[in-house]
C-alpha cells in the first residue's frame, strides 16, 4: 500500500497503471523519487551549512553540507547465488509451488 500511495501522490499514477507496473519499472520510479528527495535534502543542508558557518566560532572547523544531510540506510550487499536460490525457494513455497 505504501508504494501505491507514493506513486499516486508523487507521480499521479492511476490505480490501473500502478497494477500494470512490472518490478523493473517500479524500481525505476522509486529510484527517481529517492534521487529527487536527496536533491531536496542537499539543498536544505547547504542552507543549514551556510547559516551555521556564518555563526560558528572562527577557531572551530567549518561545517559541511554532509554534516546536515539525513542519514541513509547502509548500502546492501549483493546476494550470493545460494541466497538468491534460497529466497526463490521460500517464495515458491509461500505461493504454493511444488518442488
């Protein structure tokens, strides 16, 4: 439901178009959204850094934009082939597949 709400609000995607999305297209739209959000965060962080540096003690280190950027989840590592196979087997079992 969260993806549906995000895509409907942010991109104006209709219900029918949402359900027609394949995983690759969904991922592309989510990547675009995340990139736009990071750009907005960076703009805000730049303003914060400028203001903080105008009022900081000159003897102390200057603030950077990254000092004001929200923290992000760590990059996930790529799954091994064994992990991918295990995940496929779990999905297969969950969807009622047969070995």
